[in-house]
């Protein structure tokens, strides 16, 4: 079965199917090792309009020419990552107390396709570039990931947990959708 977009399939020991559309427009399907190709293609067909919408959003994102976006020095990158580590540790501790949840370690990364994640063991990962977003957006990403400690999915029950702590979370999601690409522009020296 053909689809109107290129994609790659990554198989792993996961139990569910997932689709990612990167900011560069790469479509990745993550699937269990044992899942038949026919099931994956049927899933892609069901999600085709969602994928095309996100591909369109990626294509219309702001251009970031290299001349205006010089690479960061290793010193500056390390400085920003350490700053992010301190900020996210403080925020995660405060919100975890408020939400009555625990978490494992916090890791700061530069992920191209996500702002944060929470592992099944409760380890939290955050994208260091979020330190250039408004503080309320940082708070939202922390609350979002900590909410996975109660609901390890994106069900209505999960979003009810998020909303109980941050009723205005949809405005933060919108800010990330509308402005997230600008966080990839390196700050001027």
C-alpha cells in the first residue's frame, strides 16, 4: 500500500504503534517487532490526514538559514544545558510535590522531535532549548511529563490531570505549535 509521503519504520520491543513527524518533515513509524506490515499500513491510512497536517505545518515553519543561525560553541551549549538542568530540577521538584507524584532522574537533551518525555521508570527528559520559551510554557512541559506518572498515555484522563494543575495548558500547547521552531534559532552571542 502506498502513502502520499515517505516514511520510515523503526521496530523495537515497544507494545504500541506511534507516529512522529519531525520539524524537518521526516515521518517515522515506531512499531513492535512482531506487528505485521499490513497493520502498520492500515494505521498509516487511518492517520493520513493527521500526518499531512503536520507535514504541512513543518513545511510552512520559519526558514532558518545557516548564516543567521551560527552553531553554538561547546562552552555556550554546556552553559545552556547546565542552566536548563537547574531550572527543570527546581520546577519538577515543586510540581511533583504539588501533584503528589515521584520521578526518577532528570536528563537534559537536545531532541529534534520532542520537548520532553517520561519513561515508564519515571525518568524525565527535557529539551534544553525550552529555556528560551516563556516560563509558563516550561511549567506546562514539566506538568505534562509529570502527569504521565499518573496516566502513562494521552487519554482524556491524562489531560484531566494536566488541567487540574494547569487549566490554561492549551494556550501553552498552542505557543509551542506556533513558536516552537523559533527555539531552534541559536541565541546571538
